[in-house]
């Protein structure tokens, strides 16, 4: 497996982001590529095109499809991802929060603006982690960028990416995002060129942004949660949505629900 050192654990705790080279084996990358291609061919009802209609490329997202995708299941339940997550989160248990496919075709101009992920979700707590794993090479100019240490900042206002609408929290309820681009000397921005099977892991409050794509960029992202995460029902549609969950899991409850299977500790044959 990818060896996670104490230095890695400390770097993740301090920066809220970490590069892990060759997290997946060659066979696991092949599985993931198969799963993504199946997902593209058969998107779920939750799929959405996140690029502008005038964009010469195409940015497709889909969520929560692991139950219908055997290739995704093999990677989620049989790879080293869950053990790595437990070590980096310093968590005894790891649950799957959701899977997220992100595909940008060659020529996509749509840039993913700076944002945090957790304000879009229905969870509270700090023991969380996202794995962003490409199955295509991602050069530095088309990769993600992260503001180191920003997971220790307050929650920032989540907005729709294209129209900048406040569809979640009310206007003024949270601080507005800082202008990272206008103040480059104020922030330590981290980014890496990636090969298939590499992973960038990051906290759900770490500020990050993404470029367009000069070539096909297929990515599988896993959102995982640890011991201190609790359910935070919202009065709005979260991204992604978990229909009926608020009727079954009260506010403040641990995420012990079939939507969020325990993946660590794992029993492996």
C-alpha cells in the first residue's frame, strides 16, 4: 500500500491537502477507468452538466452511483483508500459519504471557481477527507489548486458556480470567499501534476479551484467521513441530496446509515 508517514499525517493536519503518488495499483486504475466509462455511458438522475452551454468542451458530474457500479465498488471496498483515510483523519472508523465523478472533455474552458465543499453538504465535524483520483494524466496547468491551511478558516458562502447564486445559506449568513487571485502573496497555493492512480487528498473545508481541460480529464472523487461527523439536516437541497435521510437520521446523530457504509475497519477475504 502507499505508506503514510507521520510527516504525511502532520502535513494533512496543517495544510488540509496532501499529494499521494501511486495510491492505486495499475489494476485498480483500470477498474476505475472502467467504472467511469460505464458511468459516462449510463449517468444517473443526479448527473449534471456543469459547463456553460457556450463552452466548446463539456464538464459532466455525477454522484452516488457506487451501488450500481461494480468497478467503483471494487476500488472503494478493496483498495487501500479507507486505511489511508483513517490514518490521515486520525479516525478509528471511516464511512463512505459519497462518490463523485468529474469529467472534462478536451477543450473545456469552464474553470471551477474557488470554494469549500462542506458548506454544500449536510454534515458537521472536522474528521473528513476527499480523494481526487484521475485516470488520465493531469498536467500542472489543468490540475486543482489549494490554499494551504484554509481548512482552519471559517465556513465561506457557497454559491452556484456559473451564476454565483446563494441557493444554500441566506445572503450574509456566511463570510464571502476571499479573492485568492487578487492577493497571490497572501496565500500559499499548492498544486501538482498528476498521473493515473495518484491522488490529491484534501479536507472538505480546504479552499480549492480547478482549471479547464486541454485533454480528456476523467476523475473519480471519494468523500469519506470519520468519527466526529454528525448529521446536519438542511432546509434546502444539498449537493448531493440524500432523499428521506432527515426522516431517518436526527440532527446531531452519527452517520450510521445504509447510505454511508462503514469501509474501515474492513474485513477483507
